[in-house]
C-alpha cells in the first residue's frame, strides 16, 4: 500500500519507521532536517509531489493547530480514492471537516506519545479509533495497532474528547499545579521524587501538544472540579476537622478503587 505521511515530528517519524517495512511510504515536512532522521522512505520536498505518488492513505501527523490547514493544502493533490486520516489528541472540529470534504476518512488517537511510552515496547498501550471512520481505514489502523499489542478503543468524536478531558487533562492539570508550587529546596521524600519524575517527563513534551490537550472544550469542567476539591480540603485543614478529614480520605480511597476500571 502507498502511504503518505505529512509531518515528521515524533509521531510522524514513528509511523514512517514502522510502516516502511510492509508498505511504500513517502513523507513530507516543511522542516527538511526532520525528514533526514528517517531512512527507507521517499522524502518529498513539496507537498504537491504526492499527486504523482498517488497515496492510498494519507496520515496527517502535524500538530492540531495546523491539521485542517494542511488537509486543505494537500487535498487538491489527492485522488478521491485516497483515505485521509488524522492523529490529533483533540477532535474538536474534525467531524465537521470530514463531512464537508465528502471523502473517506479515518480518525485515530495513538495514546502512546513519547512522554510516558517506550516506543520499543508498546504492548499494553492504548489507541482510540473514531467509530464514524471508514471501515477500510479502521481496518488498516486496527491491524497496525494490534501488531504492537496496543489496546484499541472505539469512540465517537464526542465521546473521545470527553474521555480525553478526563484521562489526560485532569492528571496534566494536577501535575502542572504541583510543578507551579516548586521552589529551590531539598526534598528527600520518595513520594516527592516520584511526582518530580512525572512532572519532568510531562513538561519535556511539546508546548503545543500540552496546550491542545488543555484547550479541549471539556477540560474546564475538570479544572473547576479540582479547584472545588482543593477549596474543600483547605477548609478541612484550616478547621483541623479530624472527622471530616477521615471521611474525605475514605471517599477518595473509594474513588481509587472504583476508578480502576
């Protein structure tokens, strides 16, 4: 199969590296240096070159701010038989865009980004495929993800963004608040060190990716919930209310048990 990848960032390079062994792969990035890190693929200096390549699937791997504009640029060079796809971590606007194009599409979210995942061992990691996607496109990504032992979930566009706001935005926010409170002080505690490790790995991620996760339209509700719980905890601590602190701790223990589904 002929596969065109636009965007040679971390995820674009990963797709190029894993697909080149069984498919004919071409890649394009406006930053030519990024393409230099990938061998065994066709490197296109201009996006217009894909008209001669005639890809059967196009994987749009640029950041979310540029996803639709890149689609608009490349669509004129694609056959209508070509399945177009995105891998954005927030799907706001994508369903409407795809409907307006009238093209076959597949929208996925590989949740094994470089921050906390080992690209050399992805077994047990997760990926989401939008249920509205073209069946052939779904099959392509199902086969790819299954070959690495990746767990696959199928959500609608709306279900995806609500789920991501819960499982990514909430821990991201908690880690950012922890990081914002840091100061130059020795902290020998094991718990503190582990929180620091999480914070360092999260904040090594690209600003644009962090921003797109946090600007998910469903994120604000979780920020407000965290703020409310903190305010309540402040009240308990200020009042030194041992009984209510015990109740609070028992409630959050139950949350941990029931949250592990």
